[in-house]
C-alpha cells in the first residue's frame, strides 16, 4: 500500500468533501500540520467541523481557514490567541464546543481505540456538563463524554518511515498522537522520511497502522509568543 505522496495536495486528493469532520494535531503553533492546512485552504472545502486544541493565530495555522470562512464549527480547549476566532464566535458566525484539554485529548484517543464514550469528573457542575449524561460512581458524579471519530485527521511529526511509523519531537508530540488515532484516514506531514527499519521500535510514538498517507516538507515553525530579554552589557 502506497503511503508516501509528493506533496500535501496529492496526499489529500480524493479525501475532501464539504461538511466533513477533521481532527488536527498541534498545540498553539507547536507541531501543527502547516502544509496540510495550506492545502485545505487551497482546496476550498467548506462547512468543516474541526477538533483541535486551538485554532492557530490570526493568519497562520488553522486561523487561515477562519479567514476564508471554511470552518463551520470548532471543538477546542482554547481560543485566546485568535482575534478572528473570537469575532466570528461572538457574532454567531462560528459554532464552538468547548472541551477541557485533557477531555479533548482523551476523546480523540478513545475514538481511535474504538471506545465510544467514557465518564470523567472534569466539568461536573459546570456548563461543560450541560446536556450530558451524569452517572454516580462510589458517591461521585461523572459526566459521559463521547469518543471522537473524525473523517480525516491531519498531524505533524518529526520523522517517519515509509510504513507510517511516526516519531514526534519533544513538545510537538502534544495532541498529535491522539488526533492521528481519531481519524478514519490519517495524513501526516513530516520533516524527514527515513529508510524502513532505521527507527528504533522503542522510540516510535505512533505505529504506522494509524497512518495512511505521508508527505515530507519544509516548515516555517512560527513562534506564537516570542519573549526575550535585553542582552546584558559585556
């Protein structure tokens, strides 16, 4: 089965349709699938529901899809770095489902493991629990959260082999493994594709069984919040 594709456009060919559900890896701007996001923008696919920790920033990452009005609904934990996200939400142009970060990650992982739902204490007694089933275990209330199964997942990894085994680098690991697991089809962009057998099996973070298509490319890796201090005088 061919998994390696020449570019993002080819890797997404035949997978996209209006109204689809996409799970996207990354945290802030760390470990986001920049090239695949650009290909989504270029495709013009619309009315998307996207599950991702956040929605990039204005004009970069998933924020580009907000600028082109291709997103109908976001399932997210954090929206604070994107003014356009806030504007569209407050004006009623964008639907938003807030999830605690751990709950969102677990929903993705659960969906990828074939678990349709799970109970958690996180969100009990808050608006997060509105409309959800509540069950008592050992005197404590828990709310039912559904596993996420997306039509497509897009993720960013450091290295891959041609079978789709993925290695993530440091913090870029974040939401990428559970996001990848949650997609019926997973497309991964990587910095380097290495020969089969060259990855230490103990260091593989996501097995290739979850990954269907791979591309290699160059990434901007923009810094979300650059904080520096003045150089001390010699």
